[in-house]
């Protein structure tokens, strides 16, 4: 099923949801409003990149997540600190917590780092090809595309319980495969 974008409805349909999502991560109302506004602007600028694979809200959330990460990178680099990596630790669909960890400067990469990233990417796709079709699709949609569970279940025509079984098995198989072939 191909999804379509209707930017003229974004503010009415998604501004409250995006604001609530953002405020829980940045804890400042004005910054949250700015990030939501930047998300809408980035979405307008990226309309041609929308493939219709995700629902409109899922696509906007993916953009917003990048805006939040960029915000934290900016405030930390302005203070001369290391880059902050933000990782969402999720126990179920929409609940969880954001974890911040300091990591090395992403612009201070060596040729060895670049090779390692290419090697890891190849290993991930090689391992992904070894999964059964439904597991691979669920894994790609959730982990790579960042889609919401509800959207994935609708697209794959599966129940939420079935999705969590698929994603658990896919993650376990991916971890085992990567451990064997990459580490």
C-alpha cells in the first residue's frame, strides 16, 4: 500500500503529537516548538524523497528524530564537548527512554574507520539476506527505516504479537550472524 503526503494538513494533524514527542526529549517548550517547525520545513524540502512506504506521521517522526539528534550535537559541539549519541531504548512500541553517551568526533575518522564502516554495512546486508522474508522485512522496516510498529503490522498484515516475535527472532539471528561473520 502506497501512502501519500498531505503537507497542508500536517500542522492540524501532527503538531501536537510531534510537540509532545519532542518536549519529552528536550524539556524546553520553545526548543520543542522550533524542532517541530524545522521538521515540517525539512519535510516540505524532502517531499520528492518520500517513497510512500511509511505513513506520513512515521516519516515526520523519522525527520524529527534526526532534528533532535542534530540539536544535541550542536549544543554539545558549541560547548567544546564530544559528540552526543542519542539512543532510544525501547521496551515496547512507544515507551522507553533516551540514552545519551559521549562518543568520538565523527569528523575525526581514519581510512581504517571508513573501511570498517563499509565492512560492517556489507556484513549487515549479508546477514539480512539470510533471514526469512517476513523477518527481514520486519527488521528493515523497524530498524533501518524507523517505522512505527502499527504501520509495519498494517503493511505486513500481521498482529502486534506476531511482529514482536518476528523482530525478536530477526534481531537474535542478526546478532549471531554478525558475531560469526564480522566481529
